[in-house]
């Protein structure tokens, strides 16, 4: 789902204290959108590397920044807002098959 850039302009004008030029040096809580982390780079060619880079390393980096809580969330398609319905239908129509061949991950 695409969000128009004007949306962020309005939010920043209405609540400027919620935004900063740099990330906080020590966040309390970090939220990770797991759905986005399911996309992999071309050099990721094994399940071990996939999980290490996409999830374990990301979570470890968040704790290393000083976060006391790291939330990893995935979409629950039973509770998708109707506004995202078109995007979700389009995604489900695309058949992406993962093949495991000799411990190699191919998309």
C-alpha cells in the first residue's frame, strides 16, 4: 500500500515533536515489520543466511542500540483493514514459490 507524501507533511506539521533528524541514540522499544523482512537480497542463498540477516542480525542490532523491547510483527490476514484489501489481493495472486534445493533458497 502506498502512502502519499503529503500525509507525512501533514503529520509533521501537526506533531513536530514526534520527528527528529536523527534516530534516538537509545530507543526503549523497537518495532520491526516482519512482512517487509520477508523480501531477500539476491546474495541470500540459504535458509541460514536468510534468517541470520533478515531477522537475527536485525533483532540483535536493536538490542545493541539499547532497546529493552523488540517487537517483530507479521501481517495477520484475518485482520487486514478493508483499505489494504486491493494490495493484499494483488499479492495473493502472485504465486511465489520457495524451493529448497541442497540447502539453497531460490525465489
